[in-house]
C-alpha cells in the first residue's frame, strides 16, 4: 500500500463513526490541554516568585537576629523577634567588610499610621540613606531619608504609594503633610515609586523613617531587625557572606558557628530554593494532569479493539487478495497515531487558550514554553504507538479463513 492509500483508508475509517472517534479523541484533548495549562501555571509561578525575590535588592545578603537551626530542628522561639543585632554591628560590617558595596541596617514593625481622620496598619521601616540603593527603591517625589536626618533624630517620613492612597484623598499632595505613628508626628518628605507586591510584603505599603528616630520613639532601644548588605557583584556574594559571618561571630564572642545568635541569607540561595520548590510543584501538577492522558490512551485502545472486531471480515478479505501482516499492522497503527496527533494539536491550542485566559483575567501569571508543547506532541504520539500497537498486531495476526467466516 502507498502512503496515500494508507492515509485515505485512515480518513475513511475514522470518519465512518465520527461520534465514537470524537469521544475517543476527547480524552487525549483534555489530557494534553491540562498538561499544557498546568505546566504554564507552574512556570509562571516560578517566574513570578523569582522576580519578586529579585525586586527586594541586587546581590543582596540579609543578616537577621535569632539563633540558627539546622534542618529538622525545632524553630527558635526568638527567631525574628530576637534583639541580637545592633547599630554597632552594622557599623562594624561597613568598616570590616571592604568588599561590601553598601550596608543598610533597618528596624521594622507594624504600626497604626493616622492622618486627618484616616488610618492604616502598615509596615514602618527605620533605616538609613543607603537603603534605596541596597533594596532597589526609587523615590518618585521629594527626597529619601538622609544621614543628617539620622544624626538629628529628625521626625520625617517617606511613604509608599499605597500608604499615600490610604491616608490622603485624590488630588492632595502628601509632601509636607504630617502623619502620626505611635503618638509621634512625622512630616512627609518623599514618596517612593510603585513596585508592586511580592512574597516579602508589598514595598508600596511601607513608611520609611530615620533609623535613629525609630529606635528612640518607637522601639526605645538601639537594636536592629535586619542588616541588608549589597555585594559588589553576584560572584562575590558568597565571600561577602562568609566575611560577615566571621566578623559577627568574633564581635558576639561565639566560637561555634552552629551556636550563632544571627543568621545570613544569600539572595541566590533564596532564588535557588524557591525555584526548586516551584519546579517540584510544576512536576506534580503535570503528573496529575498526565493521568488523564493514560485514561485517554486506554480509550484509544478500547476503540481500536472494537474497530478490529467490527472489521474482521474486511481484514480477512484484504489478506485473501494479498495484503501482508505488515500492511494490516501499519494501517491500524496509523489510525491510532492519527487519532492522537489530531487530539494533540487540538489539546495544545486549547491548553494555550486556557493559559492565556488565566493570565488575561489576572488569576495567575502563566508562561507557555516551547518545551511543554513539544512534550505534549511527543506524549500524544507515544500514546498512539503504545496503545495502538496491540490492536494493530491483533488485526495483523487474524487468520484470513476464520476472518472471512466471521459474522
């Protein structure tokens, strides 16, 4: 048989019972579209998390108070609320770690912020002049906290756009207005540029004040909650992190690093950990969706076995006039592969449309990759071959005399 004859016979066989062929294809279509959509959601989530982590700073190392714990150990009760880091530690890092590009200590907490009858509960960050460079923050209007503000215990504030919208009516310029935090008035001197939310909290919903002012009027102590350190480049991050660890261990008179009362986080490590989690999540989603492909493959096998039974006399007649086992085997195998190929094309289109709709309506960010499409086509072809082989072989092995006698 020529290729044209095989394709013509395949078309005639599949179109002779359109409803059955359509229902059989539906299982593969649903499976392929589900895999495409789930993988795109997982990849979109991975990209979103990575961009959120990158948005908190460039080549960033975070030094946080609290005892370190190894994997499987109980969480330290003091972690996050411990007061083991001070302004002096930040000053020591500035002087002792020469490879650090910038250092920005901060004291953060949530407070009720009020202004002219309006209020909002938001994060208040006491920090220094270097903070915008370290944490990739841009001032949209006015100025940021200066070193002079810290030296003079100035009661000034820089607010994010979300805080501005919560506390002031449209059309009112917040610059020069006052807000009250924990009974203390602060004059607004700047507004940061919108960055959007992230897994680390929205940087648009924050109030920035001088670190010294936050320590005196809000905390009543000289401790800091985080020290952000910016390395010169990505290659030097590990070296800077080690230098910071060694310096603070010496300052805190701790010999065993496992007993450190602080911890350091490398931004690259955070990204790698988040990527690992989202990759596992994506594989899980694809595996769950892939179950429907197996069900669809079983449906194709069932249909082809039914077709072999219905066309037993036709197979016997073909063998009687000279058709070989190879021809019969090829004919039924091509029918199964054609079913899955057409289903795969429709499934890829449907999966892409689902992914686009999810992203368009703002439910989640999705990302359809070429690899997922090629994987879908490969899987659909494999299903056609694997689940079509047995029915095709069964048809080829029929005895022509018994086949002609079949009623």
